[in-house]
C-alpha cells in the first residue's frame, strides 16, 4: 500500500490507542475487577457493548499467541538450522513456556516480557546503526506505484492506492501497538489499586463506583 498509506494509518491508530489507554488508565483504578476490557465496555456501553468487546478480546487471545509462536518458531528454526518439519515442535514448546509463565505468576511473566522487549529494542538499535549508512528512502520505502505495482527503482507516489490504501493499511498499523493496553489491565493483580494506580478519580467517586 506504500509508506504514505502506512504513515497515515499509523497516525490514525495512534490517536485511537491514545484514547484507549487514557480511558483504561482512568477505569483501571475505579473498576479493579477481573474482566478487563469486557468489564469496562459492559459498564460504559451496556450488555451488547460488553459482548462485542469480549468477542473481540477472545479473537485477539486466540490469534495473537498463534502468531507469536509461529514467528518465534521461524526465528529459532533459522538460528538453529532445524528443518521446516520441526516447526510444530517449536510452536508447542513456546506455547508450553508462555502458559507455564502465566501459571507461575503474572509478575514473572511481565518481568520476562520486559527483558525480552529490552533485548529486542537493543537488536533494533544495532540494526538501525548498521543500516543507517545504506539508507535509500526513495528507493526502498517508495517502491509501490499506482495500482500497487512494485517499482524496482522506487520513486513512487506518496499514496499509490489513494485513501483506500490507508484503510487497507490500518490492520497492519494495529500490530505496531498490539497488546499495549494489557499493561493497564493488570490492575486486578495490584495491591490496593486506588492508591497504587494513578487516576483523577477522587476517593469518594471510587468508593461509590465499587459500592454501586
């Protein structure tokens, strides 16, 4: 869809996620109970809002682990040179690892996730530093022409597929923010969420929400 479409799609999704995280940051201390986004949506929009949100959350929880273990298996296969027929073993192994971490405790799971995230960022920094002298933005980022044709020499238009390309890029832009909201949904694991999690809710408002 072209870099321009992805750029505009990322801006749109960024605004949406900003609103989402601010909303969750306010609701997490006020409604610190199990259910996460489903509970928030049901409280704010009623049973149908909760149902649709819960359905979307279930789709995310089914598809996201599958995508993660698939790509981790691909990376591990490349690193250790295992044949493609062994990929299911990598998938099963990492499913077991991730489920085990969550069974042991959410705190351990988040600590490992943080360590892996920092390691991934370090790898990205090393990649960017090595690729910086060889950057040719017009050649590699603008290599989509009108109608979606690939331009070997680049120099394509900003929006090769028009606004339709922006809409087509939205699902890909979502992956840049995948699960960022989960950090705010761990309030049920917190001790005394009203005092431990920042919020603009006064204590009286929190008490009335819990009571009612």
